[in-house]
């Protein structure tokens, strides 16, 4: 089982603001920002981290993506809308994907550094 996710960013302050907005519909908040690390989650579970990456180092890996679980379809739609409002680039809008699962409902976008972020639920 995966415990947490860490992403690198060249746009640290902007990405902290971006994810503060994007993760809110999923019940996550910024819990700590030291300038060298931003931690998001709930008080009980810190699970999403951002770290600054120096120029010249890779930020996003080809083919990699992070999938975030949502409690329901409204949360998927709200998270996707928040991401687009915060300058994310859309990959696919909230929809069912019977090719994945009969219960899948999700969306995907690129964050400010090009990471592919998926938000989904299996709550029919």
C-alpha cells in the first residue's frame, strides 16, 4: 500500500498555492510549508508532498502519473474544476471509463510542472 506521494516542482510557491486550491475538494489542506517542503493531507494523515527541484534536473517522468481517490463524483468534478481554474491543462474531463471499470468516474490534468494528476472514484 502506498503511504504518500512526493512531487518535485520548479515553481514551488505557485505549486503550493495550486495544490492548496486543488486538493481542498478532496478534504486535504496545506499542513506545513517550510520553503523546502510543503505537506498536504489531513491532520491524521500527511500524504502529499512538494519539493523544489533545481534547474536542470528532471521534474516530471514520462508515463508517470498520480491518481488521487475522491469520495464521490461531485468531488472529482470539483477537483478538476479547481485545477483548471488554477491553470492546469486538461487531459480529460470528468467522465465514466467503462474500458477501465464499470464503476470508474474520473478526470485527469497536467499540473504546473507537467505532472499528470488523475482524480477518481469508484462510487457509483
